C-alpha cells in the first residue's frame, strides 16, 4: 500500500503543522447531494464537471495546502510535495510558471542528494521520495533543464533494486523488487512507484530493470504456473495481488479466518498496482497473468471500498484503479453480476461527490496511511480525475 510506513508516523492531521489542512471542513449534506446527482451523460458533461472539480482542488493546494517553504506536508520529506506537483501539472500544465508550483519545485531540488536520490536527509523511504520527485520533475521539465538530476535519480533507483548487486539471485522471492531504500525487504507498492518513475524517464518494457521487476511482480500474484514459484502461489489462486512475496510473504488483509491455508489474500489496490506494472513491463491483455488480474477486478469491482481493505487506503486505491485501467486501455468493466460499468464516469461522479466545500478531499472513513492528510488525498483525487477525462 502506498507510502504506508512513511505516513504511519503521522497519526493525525493535527500533527501536520503547516498552513495545510488542519482546519478541515466536511462538505455540507446538501452540497454533497447536489454533487452526487450531477449528470455525466456525455464526454462534454464529464470533462466539464471534472474541470470544475479540478479547479477547486488545485485552488486548495495552492492557497491552503502549501507552506512558506514551498512544501506540501514536509514531514514526509518530498513525498507529498512531489505527488502534489505532479497532480497539478498533469491536470494543468500551464500552472508550471505559477509561484506556488515554482516554489514546490525549488523545494524538491533542494533535496537532491549526493548519491542521486531525491529525499530528506535521514529518510528511510528513499525509493518512494525519489520516485515521486522524478514524476514531478519530468512533468515540470522544459528544454531538459533537469536532465542531470533525472539521470542521476534513475541510476539511484536502479541501484536500489534487489538483484545481483545485493547478492540476490533470480530464484529469491525478493529478486527484482524495490523496497523503501533502507535495506528492508521489497514490496509491490515500492516496486510500482519505481516502475512509474522509470516509465516517466523513458524506460521501455525491454529495459533490464523493468524485466527484473516483472519477475518480482509475478511472484506477488495469486496465480500458480505463471511466474509465481513461491509456496503461496496456488493457495488462493484468485488472480489478485498481495503486498510482497519476500521475507516469507505478507498481505495487508486482515482475514476473518485464522488460517488461509498458507495463502496471502489479494486486495484491490495491490491488484491494480500489479496490473499496471505488468502492462508497463510489456504484457498484453491475452497474457494469462493479465487475464487473471482482470478476472479478479471484475469479481471485486467497487468504488465504495478498497476491496479486501474496506476504507483503508481508499484514495490511493482510486488513483491506482484509474491509472491501471487507463494503462490497460479498459473502457468498461463487467462486474461479477454482469453489470457493465463505465468506470471513468463512475469514478468521476464518486470523487466529485466526495469533494469537500474547501476544494479538498479527505478519507473521513479511515486515516490509515495518512489519508487524513488533505494534501495527499487531494493530490490522489486530482490524479485519478485526470484519467477519467474522455
């Protein structure tokens, strides 16, 4: 799950300490009902509604979410700042020259380290911070002005990958994955963020690091016979993905059962992260791994929860859901009951209805993984909305 360990150290929005976000106000019931009833029956209606919502969200980040130093939630290093910059520029490239975006970029550049990583000194989440900083700088770059920083960041990220350089052989479940960058075991969330950054940097599916990552990703899928050679492969076998196969394996799902037969339960956000990563690694829709992932997605399709996790990580789920289905060029999803879902319009309607009266978003059902932080959650929502455009 995205940034969970990094964000776990912030237990409440009240701990954020910048002009941020602390004075949160929920959308009044009438406003929420009005937004929920908005009609999205054509591309024109859909895009216009998204544009209005995005304008409110960007206004929140620029006018209420940013500190005097240019950072968004600096207690997370450059992580939230990088995500916020990417969210603003992905929706509105013309914001590049605005003072808030320029200040945020300066803050990111101040954290370029001698080893090429982009992170706060002392960070134990160097992969996450560097990956999202890369995404921000790629979105902001004109005339190759950040080429030196990006080239060194690419080498840094590839150096963090678990492979022969760390004495890890291809038979090891950790092989090809990325961890936090602090010598802890790799996981699918970190690996997914690394692949996002490598793709932003122009690395194609034939890149060696991408193909090594595919080896790890295949081992996080509950699917036997197609790359998962761990003891967990055929215990659940539903095509979904779990957190990591390394160090004995781990899922974030808390099962009602004390015994899953040695299996690791799949859940929504990691399945979409796995699907997206496989597409980036060159797998097509007729690959058994992609088909199995889509079958899990169809059976568990939901915009009311992160399947398997309830409200935990809901907005990370929304963002990954949208990015993965866009990458896979999926126009509609048929659920387990045979209902056809235009996912982009459904997600747009869900997010617009959830937007607060100040323009922000917040996970008011579960603050786990820092989803009580309006900067982070607003950035997730803005990124998701961009993929909903038609």
